[in-house]
């Protein structure tokens, strides 16, 4: 990293800090106006078709990415089209419709000395988002930050650089159009990892870093950051089917968890089956192989799931992100708890049971950001849990554990109204 | 750091992790029994006088510290005696009397699909406290961690090593006496900074590091930690006296903020005076020089405060921790806000005013963990704000901003009760 490059990044951060101070005092009406303006511009782009500056920029990114030989899953994430632009616009309007968390007085009490003390919700300040080549994240993150009164520094994958520039121009135009500080949203040039180190080292200027992407990226950020980081490591989600459980329900939970959208972090990765229901349940799970399910099981599983092949040690604790399911037959509820404690990733854990006692115990003792009884792992999601749009799912416990919505981009400060109180 | 030394620290952390898993499921009654047992043991030690193992250990620490030439303020902090032991016992009983935050269901709602979703309070897990030679912190931190269901790793200053060992033995005996896992509280040998690096690098085993002490210690921890850190930097607290303010009240706030206990972080460090009240207020503040106040002021201040000497650039933004007060006369409310934004440390800020508009604006826009109107800076304190005992005052915004009580040693996990819901 050149001194000049580092100075450029510092200047971006200083502008963000100044903008955040102004933005923190802006009321909901102005922020929502900027968001609605942006949604309109995005729809306009969608209706322009090939004349859209955003879609033209995206076409260039895609062309380069194809020549560079990017895998098809990444090309798909990079792709924008008319319907995706409209979906992004809809998401912006959904955020505009959400309550503004800033200014909420969450407590206020009178102390014995007459001092009224309480806590009020305020923005965090400057939030740096580091993500891969997914242009929709540029808009999602910008909009969540602005609505919660935070300045956003966006550092997306270099493969999406043109798309991100075009989209962030729309965002900045919309912010400017309603008189808010434009530097509330800034793109950080992709650069290399040294440049990223400078950004995540800006203690005093950046309040929070949220990395979204592969485990390597997140570990790099956690290792080198000098400002707080919200980490979202992989989702190794388990479903434990208890003795006496409703097995039809169990099969539906496997099907929904594993096959509906296997590439996401709240997809199911490992099925734990109580010994007493293995012979009845596993043939039904095995039948899902006709729909593409690949089972990797222990010796007991292989007895009842004919399509299964033997699991290796690496299959337990693995985030497949594919239609592969690790399966293990356990002797008891306790053994299932131990397996989850050993292999789980603190993301999402489910029990399928009819036992009141074990349902409640599972909810209490399992350490994960979301623990469910008789429901799909796929419900660990901001929208499904009633939070609204999310900026990520935290698997670390500080500040936020689980999906992070607008509220989690704020903090509480104490305020006190007195009439001369002293100690 | 030798490989062996690092392995010892890792083993401590692994034992803490195992103990934290057991402790997280323990109910309030058992935790409170351990705390009451400890309070009894501390009182017993107090009544034993010179035959007390704790006081004997402390006498050794003090003897060594005197020979090493420790300054008197540090010797005072290191000293234990009968009345201090009783005060520590009282503090333990106060924590026992507080509600247990663990298990609180803070929200629960029914989603349109019938899924009941909500959030429940859980312990953070393993908390490492790093502090200087203050033996009372050993008990305070252990008790707050145990009550909130967390395992504690305590790393105190080496000058207090014998006192800390004796106190932590009492804590561990009390935990053992009621059948809780003894390794819920462990002392980490003081060692050098390389040893500290190992401790604060234990990602996956330690959930939170709380450094308490001088700025150098905190910066070292923030720089080298690989686990989340709650930082408490210095308190550079301001009082702004507005035009039209009650000047008798203003003098009382200066007196209480600066002279009652000048060595603490919520003491007043800088007085900002509106030009229109400078001639009336400053002679009254100047009169406090008879009680030891030393004023360092700008040119305008020197006109009205006869005992004052000229402030240097370093006096603004300085945490004196002594009966020294920086004073500046400002032209306007806006200039006071700018001064605070430039020199404040996000700790505690006060306005003394009779203007409704400026009081509300100050509360809203000043960025500090506690912002007060017409009350002393000294109220930024867990007990005074109704939180109960505190483990520190955070000046960073993530997770907690301001005094940290039992609640801030917990996090929220999502739980969901369903009957077969899928997406």
C-alpha cells in the first residue's frame, strides 16, 4: 500500500465521519424521501433496458468476469437485469416503510434524587461493509445504513466494480436530491488486501466493520481489524429428530432445510436421528435422493438409507452449500446435544420432537443465534423473524447474535434531565 | 512467550469454556447461594484481623510494592483492610440481590405462519478481565460474571498477585461449596505482555475481553486482541454553562464534578462558559481556588478568574485526574458543541441551561455515553443510573455504551416454537 493510497482511504473515512455527524440528526421523513427517490431511479433504470447505465455497467462487468473464467454461481450473483433491478427497488421501499430506530427512548425512570435517567437509540456512526461481487448488496447496505442514520463505506468485490459505481451514483444522487450529505454513502475502491487493512484499521473514524463473504475474507478481517467487527462465519445447521417425533414433519423439515435453497447459510447440513426412529425415518429421507439429495451417513445410516454413502470425518461440521446431507444416528438426546456443541457453528439448530421437556431443554441449552422446535432452519432470517431487511447474520455474541436489522445498526446512549443534582 | 506458557493459558481457557457451558444452565438460587457464601467468608476474613489469609497476603504485596517504590495513589488502591473487606462483602450481597438477567424473554410474537418467535437472554460465555493492581476488582468482576452465568478469567496486576490469589481462592471455595463448577472463576498468572497477547488471542474460547486501567493498557489490548474488546478510554468530561443559566447551580456542578473525587473517570475536566455569563460566573468559580482548584484558562478566562493561569493547547482534551480545571469562554452554544466534538472522549457531557430548546438539542446531538442537563458529570455511574454494580464504563458504541451492568454481560438469542413450519 502506498502512502498516497492510504491517505486516499483516510480521506474517505474522514468525509464519512463528517457526514455521519450531520446524518445522525436527520429525521425519518427526509431519510425516507431519499429512499423513495432511489427506488424510483432504480425502476427507471429497469425500464430503460439496454439504455440503462446500470445494466450497461453490469454487462461490462459480466463480460470481463466470463473472460476471467468466474464460476457460474458467481456469475449469477453478479448478474443484474430488469427484474432484479425492480426487486432491489422493492427492497428499498420496504426499508423506507420500516420504523426509524433512531431517537427511540427505550427507558426513562425517575431516580430517588429526582433525576430522570434513561436511554435513547442513536446511530453507530460510520459502518464499513466489505463484501464480494454482489451488486445488490451495494444498495441494500447503503439503504439500511442511511435509514439508521449511519454513514456507509462500501467495499465490494472488484468483479462488480462498474456495477457498484453505477448503483452508488444513483444512491448518492438520491441523497443529494433531498439535501442530505452525499458522503453518507461512498464506495471504497476495491484495491488489494493491504488497502483493506488500511480501511479496517481506521480506529476512531470507522465504528464497525461488517464483512460478508467466504470464510477466508471474514477471517482476514477479524485478524487485521482495529475496529469492532461483526462476524458471520459459516452456517453448519443441524436438525435433531427425537424419539417419538412426528416423522412426516421431520421429512418435511429435511426437505425444506436442504432442498429449497441449498446455497444459503441457514440451509440444513446435518441430520441427527435418534436410534429408535432410524429404521422408520431414514428410508423416507432416502427417498429424497430422487430429488437430488446425496446422503453421507455413519454405519447405522447406511443400513436404512440405501442411496447413502459412508461419511468421512470431514463431512460432520461441513457447510456443503449443495444438496449433500451428513446424517448420523445417535443413541440419545444428550449425544445429539454433544454433537451440536462440537460441530455446530452457533448459527441455527433445530429439534423435531413431541417431548415438552426436551423441546424446552433444547431451546435453553443449545448455543446458536437461533434455536427452533419443529420448524425449518430456513427461518433464521431477518424477514421471517419479523426484523425486516437484514444486513447479515451474526454468529458472534457481542452486540448482535443472529440476523441484524436496522436496530442492530444503532446503540443506546444514556440521557439525564436534572435540576442541579450533585453527588 | 514459551510454547509451554502458551499451552498453560490455552488450558485455562478450555477449562473456562467447559465451566461456562455448565454455568449457563444454573438458576439464580444456586448462583446467589454462592455469592452469599462468599460474602460470609469475606466478613470472616475481616473479623480475623491479622490472622486473615487475605490480609496477610495483601500485607506481603504492600511490602513488596513499597520496596519497589510504587506511588502512593497505587499503594492506596492496592491496600486491603478490615473495613475494605467488609465493603467488598457488601458489594457482593448487592449483586446477589439484583435480578438474574439470564433467561429473560425480552420479546415473543406470533408470525403469520403460526411460528412463535422471540429473543431470550443468555450469558456471553467466557469473559477475560484485564486490570491493574486493585484486588477489589478481582471479587467484583468474578461476582458479576458468575451472577450473569459467565466464566471469568481474571488477569490482575502483578503487584497484587498474592492478594488476588487469596481472594480468588475464597471465590472458588464458595462456588465449589454450592456445587457449581470451580473453573467458572480462574486467575490468569500476571506474566508479561506476550502472555497477555496469548490470552486475548483466544478466538473461539474467549468471548469478550474487558481491559480496565490506563490508556496504554487499553490500547495494547485493542491492538492485539483477536476477540471482541469493550474499551473504556479516558473520561474528558465537559460542562457547558449556557447564557441565562442558573449560575449558583453552575458553581455547584463545577464543585461536585471537579472537587468531590477528582481521580475518577466521570470527574469534570473542562468548563465551557458562554461569553455573556463569563464575568458573572468566573469569579465564583475562581473562589473555589481556596479549596484547591487550579484553573487553566484562555485569555477571556484570565480576565475574570484572578487565580487562573494561561492554558496551553494540551490542557484542552486532557484528563487531569487532579483538581485542575481547563476553562474556555465560548461565543455561542454552537462553539461549545464544536469544542466538545473536538476534545470530548465520548464519556460524559453536561449542559447547564434554562433554555428548553438548547437542553433538548444538547441531549440529542452530543455524542457521549451519557449526556446530562443540569446535573453533575459524576452521575455517569452504574449505581446512579439504576443499573446496579458495573464492570466498567464503555466509551465504544458496540454492544454497550456507558456503564456496563449484569445485562451487558449477556446477549440475546432467537428462539422459535413451531408445529412443522417450512418456507
